C-alpha cells in the first residue's frame, strides 16, 4: 500500500509540473518532436537510447528546478540575493541539460536530414 501511495505522489508531481510550468510543457513538445523525427528518420537503437536519455534528463532537471523554486518560495517570499543564486543555479542546470541534448540531437538527426534532403 505504501508503494502505491509513493507512485500516486510521484504522478501528482508530474501533473503539477505539467499544469503549472510552461517550460515543462515546452520540453514535452520538443520531446514529441524528437520522437516523431526519430520515427520518421528510422534512427538506430543506440540513437533511441541517446534520445530517450536526453528527454528524461531534461525533464528531470526541469522538475528538480521546479521543486527547488517552490521550496525557495516557501522559505523566502521576498526577493533575497541568496535565494536568487539558488534559483539561478537550478535554472542554469536545466539550460545546460537542454543545450547538451540539443547538441546530441543535432549529431543524431542532422546527418540523416541531410541525406533525406539530398535524396530528392
């Protein structure tokens, strides 16, 4: 029973991020685009692992960032330089994960897109 409650809490966390965080929804849109592109370009199993890993990594980082921001807002409602640093660092982690994922996506997809374009 305790395990089921844990899954319910985790699912609720996903719902909270989806309904309240525009950046989370943007990441989902990019994830859907990557999956559709992967299907269309018939990427390899290894490429699928990289794409899936990138998707999960960015989504996890966005959720951690959201959790940190929520906690900071509870601890300190007013603007505080220390809290700003914490929030900026967490946002930077999301940006770094998204940028790394973009580079991996370019490495995986761009050669296949070029081949596809040249086939016309």
